[in-house]
């Protein structure tokens, strides 16, 4: 099962690379990804791909703290609907507790917990990534920096940290970490953590509305399965260029079992195969119309084992072969030009 994350988690990636005179398209090509791969913030990509892109960027730029810098450019908007929800909390404690409760449903593999002692509070982050052989410094640094920005946003100003715990060995140059976090650093930690004065948890959230919070909570619960057809098709479309799309992968992206997903679809008179076929046909038409890719390349992108399989499926749906459909519709477009 592949763990997925929204492209929004890499907001600012292309621009930061450009500051170092590095072309993001080359790094994408190194991973056999299309140049527009990061153009849609709501696109789902594998967490491992995000990690690979961060590590590639650190090497290409020579910036060993690239993940930290990228995290500095991101804020509460990366949390999507959860970000809107926590802004309606009354206090910092309620907001941080809500993140800990909700984040696992939206960022797969990420566990967050808030602990309190007599005088201090600690916010811990543990990212368990299936298939990862060893922790990624860039990925962990990035997660920690985004968390720091979110906490500071909720607090209303840069929160003063008592200590920062980071995963991984001491870096060659600690100056960027000290400068950006303004706190004592503790490396080789089993998880990332931000430590601050416990009294900060009592800080009111400016503009928080309990009524709006209840409404958003209700919408989130209602929305979870309200548009399952669109969600599944959207996930399939995002997974198509990466690998053979399997039921387990899509169910994992929705944080449910394959059986539960099948039942939910059946209740709407649908099957996973129907949605897979539909997504493939829509993607095929996009590739045929908007690119000059060979039919064999399109078949491979869509997970067909042979070109003949694509041709049969396409003709069954449209009544035309892919070649006939491409020629006809491109001629129509040229006629309007």
C-alpha cells in the first residue's frame, strides 16, 4: 500500500530550486516524472516520491538544510480543511490537540502528540513511511519546520522554543538550524519535537468560532464518503502515471480497507473496475488530444500491458480507435483555430 500526500506539501519547491539555479524539471525527469507533476496542489503523490524529490534537491543545490528552508515557506494552508478547522478552536491547546487527532486521516503515516509537564509542553512528530530504509533528514526537517510555522501562526507571533529535537546525526553546519529555530538543538532523536512554555497552550486563537468549528466538523464527517465516486476516480487518475493501479492502493489512500471501499462503491451501484476504466479513458483522451505521445507510450502510462488492450477498451467506449479519435478531434480543434 502506497502512502500518499498532496502536492501542496511541496509548495515553493520549484521557486526555491530556482534560487539555487536548479531546474525542477530536471529533477522530475530524474525520477521519470512529467514536467507538470507539481502543478496541481490537490494532486496525490506517493510520500516516497516527495522524499526522493527533497533529497534530490538537497544534493543538486548543495544545501544540506533544503527541507528546513522549504518548510519555512509553508503555512497552515498545507493542512487544507483541517487548517480551517483548527483556526476555529478557542485555545492553542485545543488547536494542537485537534491536529493530533485529525492529521493521521489526511497525512498518511504521520503521528502527532502533545505532552505536558509542570512547566513545558512538547509537540512530537513521528513519520512512519512504508518502504523507507532509513529516515530522511530533508523530510523530517521539512515536517518540523512546517509544524513550527503552524504553531507560530496560531500563537499570533513566532513562538519562543525551549528546545528542538531533530531526527538524524548532527549536521556539518548547525548555523541554519540555530538561526531559523532560535533554540537549543538536540539531534539523534527518535522523533522530531518542539518544546515551549506550557503557558502558551492557554493562548486564545484570534477569531476562533466554536459554532463554525462544529459546522466544519460536521462537514468533514459528512464529506468523508459523500463524493466517494469522485474521490476514487481522482486518486486513480493521480496514480495512473506511477504504476499499475490496484484496489489496495486506492483504499490505502482513503485510509480504509479494500473491502470497505468495495462495499461503499457497491452501495452506489459502482465497482472499482468501472471507475478505473473511466479514469483510463479520460486520461487517454487527454493524452491523445494534448500531447504527441505514441500510442504505445500512452498505453504504458495508463497501465495497459499491451497496446491492443488500450485499443480494445478505447474502441468499446468511444466507437473509434485511438488513432481515429485523435485524428478527428485534432482536426476539429485546428478547424476552430
